[in-house]
C-alpha cells in the first residue's frame, strides 16, 4: 500500500532507535519487537524491510564542495557505477525542482550543474541537495520504502511545508514514505497515518 506516514514523539522517545533498527544499524539479535496488528501479535523482526528501503538520517552527510550533479548522482557509497545520460539529467532537474533549489541553479549558476560548490551553499541548500540525492537513490533502487528523519533542519517553515508536500505527491505512487519533522505546520499535511512514539512504544493515532 502506498502511504505517507508521519512519526511524532518527544526527543528521547525512541524514534531514532526505531530508524536504527530499520536501517540495520541494530543487529536483529540485539533487539526484540512485538508487533500488534489488528489485536494480533507477531514476534518477527523488522529486518525484512532492509532490501526495499532507502533512508536519510539526521546525521547524513555528503561532500558539499563538489558539483551539484555529482552530489546528487554519485553512488560510490553504494558501489553503483553510473554514466551520465539524458535520463539522468532529466531526473536531476526533476529532483532539484522537488526540493525547490532549481531557481538557485538557474539564476545563480546559469544552469551549470558542474560548477564546484565550495563555500557557495547555505545550510538550507545543503539540506535540499541531500534530499535530492536521496530521491535519486530511491529512484535508482526502485525503493518501495523511503524513510526521512527530520529533513527540515535549517529550512523555514513555509519552505518545509511546500517541499514535504512535493515529496509526498512524488512518492505516493512509488511506495511507503515515513518521515519525522521538526516543523509543526508540516504535521497538518495530508498524511495517511500518524504514528506516535513514547518510551519505545509506537502507537497509531491516525
């Protein structure tokens, strides 16, 4: 089922631990999970989702001194070698539009995606480019689960709402989106589910 799911909860409630489990940072032998679905309990692990998910965490990083094109398409970390194609170019421009940095590229860089960005990007622009890279990666992997942990750090509230809305519309036909957000205004977007984490317990509240 294709859904957009918002994860809420106070700092220290267990949201990051949940994401650590989903991304494989916590070996399945080091945790136990009790999953209740429609009052039926399942004692399975959550690692079955690893092969189909793409995610970006709060501490994710990349080389922001590089070119925008390389930042978005460089898949060395995944041992995936790619050559530049017109399809890749179209994808890069689409993802720049989704994260609303296309105006910057057009007006400040005159459309040049191959200019080194050393000291030319703000923190907010770095955040947007990291998101664009995640979308490229999710597209390449045909990921059916996309997890984004607080992608709005350093972004104004109005910008966050618009970008998250873009992400939800883009990914809705592709799989399940799970997102945690700082921006309260973005919580009012049309999420299919809202899950609240408190003291390690995840409860559905919508």
